[in-house]
C-alpha cells in the first residue's frame, strides 16, 4: 500500500493514516485481498463509540436501501 508516496507492507502489520488528507492507493496484487477500514464520520470526532447513535444525521447510507 502506498500513502503519500511511501510504500507500506501491510501484510500482518496495520498502518494508520488520515485517508481524508493523505493520498493513498494500492499496488498491483495477485490473489485475494481483504481490508479493514475504520473511520470517524465528520461531525462525530469528539463522540465516544456508545454515543454514535447521536451522529445519525451525519451518516450516509451507501447501500442504496
């Protein structure tokens, strides 16, 4: 994985970066690949996980349902 032009080996090693402000992309790959992505919706930066239901107005349904 590339973040701001720096190559990261993420096999068994997570990398933390700000995907909003840092350009990032994947490199050519053969086989299966799985990624876990964590993010905080804009407007919910100072909320605890249990309070996220209060952030519903900021969430976007990307499933189309």
